[in-house]
């Protein structure tokens, strides 16, 4: 049976996904939900549990109208819950007194890094942190919307309470957005629902892969890793309006690509399996710092982080308004598991930081590196707001 879901009833949150699955998985009881941008104008059945004017703690009810939309197949026994900020979908599962929670949340950039987020989850079930190079041994390979993702199955006890608890957390990197799917709850119930959770992940379809351009980060857990470019108060720094983007001299063989949130410009080079992409983004201030961003790029290709003193060894180029740092990184793309090369440029300019990234097939990146540097140096920037 297909039906439209009001955006207040859709609770998929990509930073935290807690699935609450009730017993039973008969095909006749499976519901397929379709939520698209133009669905909002369609007459919808009344919501049985209307959103309150304020959330707990006197927080205003969230406006998720700008959040990415999902399509998915809902397992039997999963019940929709009211959305909170950050979540684009949310569910609960209850069975014989045992409960679990499911959330789906998208975040821009690296969202603090996979290791930091997995270790945060481990702490929630009383497990010690692990080193970043140990993540690959813990991850199970799953599919989300036909794309490779990592699933972490973490069993332990609630800190201080001693009750058995389990987290099933899946992380999907889509462009410059990270999606978090998380099921949290009673250990036995979570184990029983694992197959349903994986089936749910596989059923997901995206109308958009990108996180919204502005997000209220105030409801992230206090333990959530810092996200570069976020204000101290928790809100996202605004991205540059498309009308205010710089002008460049663009190589003839670069094709303009589809913009995702947090991107000012995007270009695609090559075709078929041999492609590379150029992404341009901007953040206020230092954008989280040079070292954290270089190490974020290194992590995308499976390389270990640099120490602060290694930054002095990186090449410096002249660019409009100042000096820019260049990083040339080779390794394996964490998403495709294919060899890849990344050339990144970080340019502080007029109270902002500009990030340029050329990444993809190593042969194309090598051949395009000089043109990429010239592209960066050709930029003429608008006045900072």
C-alpha cells in the first residue's frame, strides 16, 4: 500500500538512526512511503499525533520543510515519531515491553569524522574507543539506496544503568554530505530487528543526497564531534549565495556539475569510469582550521592524519588576495574502494576560507592538476558579507 507522509510525520534522521521494529515481516503488511517536494501540495490525511507548538525544553517545533526527502519501505511494527531538529525521519519499535529508536540525519562536510562518531556510539553502550585504523575491521558492508555504506553493530550496557543495549549505526557518504542511520534500544530487540534494519537501509531512495544549506545544530548531542564551519552557538555558517560566487577562468573540458548544499561550484571532468570532480566551498573564519580540513581529505582516501608540524612541508601558491596551501593525496576512495587522487587547496581570504578540491581517477587528476591550480589562481572574489 502506498501513501504520502506529511513532513511532520516523516522521521528519518541521517546523523542518528534508531530503529524500533516490532515482530512480523509479512509482505502484505509492508508499507511503501513516498515523500517528494511536490507532495506537500497534495491533500493529506490528518496526522494522528499533531506536532506541538514547542518541543521538550521549550524548544520551538522544528521546521523540516527544507530537509532532504526520502522514499523507503517501512517494516511492519515500526511506528513514526514526531520529528526533532536534524532528523528527516524517526521511528520507534516496541515489543513485549522492550523498545528501540530509529533516526536518520544528514550532515554536511565530514560531520566530525567516522571514527569520532563511532566512538561516540561506543561510549553510549559502555564500550571503549577504538583507533581510526581499526574501524575497517568493525564495519559490515551494507547498501543504502544502492550505494556502499558501513554498518557498525555495537552491543554493551547503558552507562550507570547496566541494562543491555545495542546500537546499529550505518554511515553513508554521499557527495559532501554524511548520512547517519541509527537504531538504538534493547539488545535483544535490536538483534532481532537487524535484518529489518538492513532491509530498510537497502529500500531507501533519495530525492536529494545533500544536507540542507542551513541547519540548527543545537540539538546535536553534547558529545558530538565538532563540525568545521559551525558557529559556537551551534548554527551553521551561511554558505555563499550562488549569485555572489567568484568568477573563474574555467578549462574548456570541464563540465558544470549539479550543485549540492555547501557547494558554491562543481565541475566534472572525464566520462564513464574515468572521472574526476572539482568542488568549491566556502566557510566563515578559518573553516575549522587548516589541519582538520587537510586531515579530513586524507581520511577520504584512507590516509592517516598529519601532525601540526607537517603543515609547514605543504606547498604554498600565490592566489587572489593571499597565499593558499596545497595538499596532494593519493590512496583509496573510502566510498568506491577504488584508487583515487585528491588535490586540495585551502585559501583564507577576507575573513573567509575557500576550499577547492579536485578528486577522482588518479590519471585524470594528475593530468588536470596544473589546470586546477590555474583555475584557483584565476578566481575573482566578491566582497565578503
